[in-house]
């Protein structure tokens, strides 16, 4: 993919458009022909459900809050910059809920860094605040739903750039994430091109079966 500035944005937009044409189900089917681990995530909620999400994962793991751990003195910004590294453009910020999927893990103000640094968007298996603000910032956001209550007294960011559990799926930094209104899929980076190749075949097979069904005669 193209790595910098407007060229990166344009290249990523074209790629996301091609993935959207394939659809999440075809990508999940393709993953199942290569790997035998779970890679699919059930449908999530978005402030802009027509905007799909795609990019390599940059992870933050949340945990139940404890005031005696050194991590409790670090801010969300500290973990954000650890997660995205020196090349944030095009990445997907993945927030793992720490066992609290119905608690807010961030909101529009904290996540404005996503737009500022050119990330593709956010995938969270917790709730997020400020849907209107997130929608206006122009990146893709998928999560468990909107929240009005701050969640910092319940959970805290604990580690960044680590392997996380996300809705029953293992996500490691650099895995490719695709999400749309039908769900999400996590693709190991080394399998991306093979998955795309097979997904195109799956789409072709489905089109062929559809033609056969339409040609069937009622007995």
C-alpha cells in the first residue's frame, strides 16, 4: 500500500473500495480455507455504518482498573503513541475491552488523534462516546455501541503494541482488519494477498451458483 500523505489516503480508499465489493463474508470464507482458527467478528455498531474499515492493527489492551499499578499513571495518549509507532498513517487502532464490553473506552476528544495522524480508524470491543464527533472526524469507527458515561473508573489502558483478545478473536499487531456492517475479519499479514485471491474465487463461485439456482425449474 502507498505509505504517505494524500497518496496513501487515495491508495487506501481504492483498496477499501475493492474489499467492500468482495464483502466481509467472502473474506471470512477465504480465511477459513487457509487457517483453522477463528477470524470473524460478529456485526458491530458504527456512527457512520456506510464507511468500511481496513488497515493493519495497532493494539491497546484495557484491563480492570487498579490504582496500585504503574500503568494507572499513564494516559491514553501514552498508550496511543506506543501502539501506532512512527508510521501511524493507515493503521487501525484496536481497543481490547478487558472484559468490560459495555463500558466506554474512549470518546471523540481522545480519538481525535486518529484523524490527526491519518489512521484508517478504530475497532473497539467496548463502547465509545461522542458518536456525532467521531462521525464528523472522517475516519471509520466500529464498536459495541455508544455510551454517555465515562468508563475510566472501571477500565484502564494497560499495554500497547501487544497481542490482544477481541470478541473471541486473537489480534496481533500488524494483522489486517476489515470491518463493515456485516461484521469484521482479522487476516494475518502474511496471508493477506492469498486471502484476497481466494475471496475473489469465492465471489465467482457464488455468482456461478446463483446463476444455476436461477436456471432451476420447479418440478
